[in-house]
C-alpha cells in the first residue's frame, strides 16, 4: 500500500463519511472512492459496507485499521523527528487557539509533540474572535485553530482538531427555551448575533436560510450577555453550557448535522519548519 492509500483508508475508517474524508484530505470524493475500490480489489474483499445512509467497516476493514494505525503513527512520528533533526529546528512554535474545549485538544497535541521531538518548545496563545485572522497575518502565531469555514486566499486550512454539534443559545424565558431541538427555519425568525470579524461566507454556511435577521457584536462574551438579557439568540457550540455557563442562558440542539469544526490554519507563504514538523506529527493523531 502506498502512503496516500493508507491515509485515505485510515481517515475514512475514522470519519465513516466519504465527503468529510475528502474535505479532511483536501481531495475529491471521487478520489476517495477510487482509492478504496483499488484497495478492495487488491485485498479481494470489501473494507466498508456502504448504503445510502451510512458507511461501516467490515471485519476485514476493522482488522486492517487496527493493524495499520500503530505503524502509521510510528512512521509519522519518525518523519517529524527527521525533519526536526535534518533542518535543525530551533525556536518556539507559537500556536493560537480560541475556546476552552479547543485548548484541551491543543495542549494534548503540544505535549505529544514535545515528547516525540525533544527540546522543542510550544507556546499556546488564546486569540480573540474579534480578530479572527489577525494573529496569523501579523505573524504573531505560526498556526492557529480557527472555526471553519476559512476561505481566505492567503491562508491554508489543515486538519480538523475538534468538531462539536451546533446549538441555539436563548434566554430562559424564550419561546423556544423548552424545545428538544430547533430547526434553521425557526431560527430565521429571530435576531441572531454573530461576531464582528466573521466573514459573510461563514455566516451563510452556518445559517443558510433566507430572510434572516443578523446583528454583529465585538466578541463571544458580549454575544452571551445580549442573548441572556433577551435581545436575541446565537448559534454556539455544544461546549458552551459546560465552559461558559450563565444564569438564564439555555442551549438547544440544532436539527440535522449542523456542527462547528475547528481546524489548524496557517499563512500560505509562511510555514516555519517547526510548524511543518508539528503538522507531520499530529496527522496520525487527528486521523485516528
């Protein structure tokens, strides 16, 4: 098996979704299908069960995943160490993040990187929603974990580190407060708060309904304050009730597969060697 074939198989085995696998690997869905078909011809048996509703590993697929994952992780770690040694990586990796849930993932990956590439330092820095792309463009951080989508011509999107279901934040006395879930069509009739810095394509992605009423505020804390006081509602991640609880604030799941994905992003024209080594190291960790 070629390295690309192994990565396609392992990511699909984790995602169990062809479109999400294609997005993760930044290739077409057709490429994913062709690669899996080639592997299945080679092994002489299916690796996945496919229906119109779901994708599942076969017993052969599970065996192959369990056999490949440890070896693939070792290879990726060896590549990271070789890059570090060969290029004489020095300095500190500056890693930006936002939100408490993302911080937990970032710290775990930073610790793993330091363990496998001894002598390298990782400094994490919390960035502000009000200045979404600024730290990257000013070269204050090497990599930043940002909420998707990011469609900026000067930025490159890497692996997704965290995905969480979307919820609607409402005041406790809101008409939707005691609903089990809420649909986008119902949200369209509300004043929905977003942060000032979020581009239009980001809002269109997360609230794809006509006739919506949106309003921008400086940052996340201001948004929660306005929602709690009854001025409107907001789309938030499932981490919000746990990490940002407020009296009088309720969060209701949004119907369907609405989610917030957080991915590593960097300036296309500026990827330091230590950042490249970090990306090589975490690839198997974020694909398993």
